[in-house]
């Protein structure tokens, strides 16, 4: 009788453990085995004219003369970023050349273009745009580095005049309250 009771207890304990394991397994999170889908690549078709080498002459209303910037724009190997590497060349009011990298992509979830810029001396900028409207694209700064006495900015309008010429216009406010205009004329050099 003892052995039969022991056997029944063992079966009962085993059944309870098995039932508990099944309940735990049913409530455990499933491990996803399907690969996450890749984000769609940006449609750079309206911006493809930007690829190549450019020279820009930029005039700030607070400076005595225009400064020159040269840049090269490419698409990164993944196809997700348009990358511009530029040099603002030394002037009478700057100590040295100023180098920067500008990266643009499209955020499909937020339905906006995103531009991330970094430069020498720790400068940075994050801008967004709804995209091209005709021959212009308007970039609004979301985050700017607090350098150069800039308190706030207005959107920057980039206008395509041809596949080899473009211009841009923006303004910013200094801490004193003075508004400064910045206009660029650019031409493709290769």
C-alpha cells in the first residue's frame, strides 16, 4: 500500500509540476525569430544634382566680405545618407580653415528630411524639412550649438537655380537682438 501511495503521490507531484511548467510557458514572452524589416531607403532623386564638388561664396551682413566654402557631396555606401564634407576657408576674421560634415536622410516614420551637421570646435546642428517644393527646400533648425553669438535662427531656404547653380538664404539673431542675414551663391565645380 505504501508503494502504491508513493507512486500516486509521485504521479500527482509530476502532474502539478508539468501543469505549472505549461502555465509558465504559455505566459512567457515569445522569442521573435523573424528578422526586422529594413527601413526604406530615402528617395534622393530631387537632391541628386547636389552630388559632386561645389564652391560657395557666402556673405554675412556682419562680416566685411564673403567667405568661400568648398565641398564634396556623395551618397554613403548604405544608400541611407547623403554626405557633404566641406571646408570654410580661412578669412581675416577666422584663425584657420573650418571643416564640417553634413549628413542628410529621410525619416519615413516622422515623414521629414533630417540634416545633421558637425564641425570643428564642437559645432553641431540638427535641422528638419518637409522636403522639396518646386525648386526650393526649407530647413528649420531643431537644435543648434550655442556658438558665434547666435541666439536663434530662421529657416534656411536652399534654391536650385540649375543642376550647377544654387543659392541659400537665412537669418539669425544675435544675443544683442541684431538680425544678421546670410546669403550664399554656389556653383558646381565637378
